[in-house]
C-alpha cells in the first residue's frame, strides 16, 4: 500500500517525491498496488557491501532486489495476513547510476526510474539469466514503463535492450 523511500546516501542530490510517484505508478502497473515496497537509495559503499555479501561481487552496482516472497514470474504473491502484503526492498545504487549517466550522457532521473522498474520486476520473480527469462522480463519492463509514460508523458524504455 505504501512506497517507503529512504535516501541512505549523500553523494548525489536526489528528488524523492518524483521517484516515489513513479514507483507508485509502476507498482500499480504490475498489479501490486496493495503491496508495500521499500526503496533505498544507496551510495557505492553500501551497494558494494550488499553486492559482495549476497552476490559475491564486492563492487558497486545499479540495483539489488530483495523479495519478501518467492514467486514465479508473472504471478503475484498470495499473502496470508496483512503483514505479508510486502513485495520486498529495492536498493538503488544512486551514486553508481549517477556516474554511469555522466559517463554516457544519460538523464539521471530517467535512468533512476527505469532502474527502479527493473528492481520491482525482480521482486516479482522476473530474472534475466537466460534469453527466454530476459525476454519475459524485458517485455514486463516495457509494459509497465509504457503505462508510466502514458500517465506522465515521459518516454522511458528498458535499459537492457541488448542483454542477449
């Protein structure tokens, strides 16, 4: 029901309200508006620690997702009580994303929203380890970003177009 957004970094100035609004729309586009989600905007140090601990890659990254439920891609969780209406947490590597945007001339706020969409899809079981998984996830990202674009007038697209 809520999007809890925490800015746990100070390296990059961040406009939280537009990000929270976008994530609220994306969550609804996924059919999960009744679920809570946590969004943590993190610096390189925290992302490096989490990535090292959970993925054995001790380097900063753009996004890490920690689902509350284990679900098959395309299915919503089946909570048994109010406390289980939680999708999980998405950690956005804000400092990492900002540097990438500067390096490649991308719009930071747009890339942040698209990365959040990617993280939300991971919370709902979407993966990209194989070409069929990637295709399924890419299509879902495209679908929810199209809904966001329709409602906000933006023109966002998934970032993983050439993964396979």
